[in-house]
């Protein structure tokens, strides 16, 4: 019984094998290969061009950011420089005022003697 079912299944399946003398149309396969190579070349060149454009855009953007950062750093530097000048000026004024106070105290002390 099992052999009979297997025999029926074998009869139902038909397999076609191309003979060695039959060659597929080589013209269409070469044409498809050329089309595939052409498509690959177009995609490759397009990606190169797109990469170049995006690279230039990003380079310009970072260049602008660097310029902005440099101006901010220079402004901070100038502010610190001005603050230092102001501090030195106030220290000079304080030292001058202290000298005046010391002189006044010396005069008062000398008068008391």
C-alpha cells in the first residue's frame, strides 16, 4: 500500500532538465548584465555626488560654528581683560586712599604728640 502511494506521487511530479545542447539566449543575459552594471554605476556616481554635496554643506556649517565660537571666545577674553584692568585700577585707587588715610593718621598722631 505504501509503495502504491509512493508510485502515484512519483508519477505526478514531472521534472524538466534542459539538455546540454540547448543554450539559453546569451544576448539577453549579457544585456541584463550590462544593464545591471549601468544601474550600479549610476547609483555609485549619484552617491558620490550626493556625498560630496552633503560634505560641503556640513563643512560650511561647521565653519560658521567655529567662527561664532571664536567670536564668543574673543569677546569673553576682552571682557576678562577689561575686568582685570578695572580690578587693577580699583586696587590702585584703594592703595592711594590707604596712603592718604595713613598720612592723615600720621598727621593726627604727630599733632597729638
